C-alpha cells in the first residue's frame, strides 16, 4: 500500500509544488519539529528486539532484520512524503487523510478509493504489530520484580494470555478516552528517549571508565553529554526562531556545542575498551562510541524541539516511571534484608 502511494504520488508530482523545497514560514525549525512528531512511525521496528527470544539464530538474524527494516521503512517514508508534497501544494495537504484527499485533489478518485480502503484494511495490522511485543515486555519486567507475577503466567501453549489481556484492556482504554493529538508527541518523544537509552547502553557495555582515578567515570561523562545535548537543542531552537535577536541567543549555542563536542571527545579518547569485545558469532555495533553519541545528540536535539507542554509531559512520564522503578528496587531490597534477617535468626 505504501509503495503504491509513493509511486503514484511521485508520478503525479509537479515541480512547482516543490518550489521552494522548504516553505519560508516553517524553515529549518519547522522541519526539525516535524521530524520529532514523525518518529511515531518508527515504533514498530524496535519490536524485533523485544521478540528476539522467538527468533532462530537471533545473534545474526535480529541485527539483519533491524537493518533491512530500517532501510525499507525509511526509503518508503521519504518517497511517500516527497511524492505527496509534490502532488499537492503543502497548504492543501490534509492532516487526517493526506493521500486519499491528495489523489482526489488531482482528479484520480480511483486511487483515492484504493488508498482509503487500503488504510482501513492495514490499520488493524499496524495496531497488532504495535502492541505485539507488549506482553513480552511486561513478562520481562515481571521477572525482574517490577510488575505482578500474573504477567509471567503462560498457558499450555506457552502464550502469555493474562499479560496480553491486561495490556490490551489498558491500551484500548487509552485509545478510547485520550485524543491522539495528546499522544502523538508523547509517544514520539518516548521513542526518541528509548533510542537514547539504547545508545547509552551500547557505550556503557563497550567502553570502560578511565583507569586514572583523577578522571571522571564513564557514567558521569555520558550523563553530562546527554544533558548538554538537550540544552544545545533548546538553545539552537531559540537561535533558529524568528526572534533570535538577543546576543545571548547567538553566543550560548556556540559554547554549548563546544562543550558537547569536548565531552564526546573525552569519551572517545579517555575511556578504554572493555574486555571480551571479540565475541564470536555476535553482532557488534561499529564506530563505538562515535555512532551512539551521534544518536544520543540527534535524539535529544529532536526532543528539545517540542513545545513546553510536550516537554512537561515527557518529563512527567519519565519521572513517574523512574519513581516507580526505584520504589520497587527499594521494596525488593527491604524484602531481601528482612528475609536474610529471619534466616539468621534460625
């Protein structure tokens, strides 16, 4: 369906609709703001990792599947977006039904009907893929003691029936009661934050803190890099805004960028490789730590493009679940101490 929309829209595209390529009322800041929201479309491929326990030879097939999925999805997204912008003037593009209305706009009703019916047919599959990994995630959290044991219960076929039922009820309730306009930015920024955590994990696994005790440990440098990346995104957003006339708006982004690059350089040069890097048969991310650091910066930069309400929403979301996590960690530590005390008495 996406290939049909991309090919048809590119065939019907007009050069004048792509001139100027960047509308002046949006500018570079508008493109980056749109990129933040568009990450909602990347919510599926990471689920390959979540269900890697079901894969055959996951050490080779899972990385291969992720890379191929990213290439295919990104190529189709870019082609479809370019075709739609070329087919219809950007001010006429519908926010709710872009391609069906776009094909009607150029007089191809048959293509609009195919696209509309196709979207209705494919949407349940998209929802299925989106929530497919949730029971497995709840299972892993339950094994770690972060969720009740009911999420680890399996039926005779090995399916997580109870976890699937509970997750489905929660998701249907949210989808029914909460407008998507409130969820779009929260979901997209949550995905960006999850990607950032993945990049950080790669760095912490593959790198080691400096042996010199006078140097800051690796974790401190990574935290500082992420904070500076987010601050740089906020400052550059102010710099690109139309009212960026204050001198501090022009100077502070330079210092922030230099500081971010400096900490990244320190991580690259002062943090040694951890041992056992050459694991036979395992996929190893190349260009570590440079590639994960670039990923962290881009992700946090895009999150910084959110409006204040979106930033407060993601901060509240993260704060809630961090508090939830530490509460359960503390409770497990207390239970362990109590168990050890009772055993010592006997």
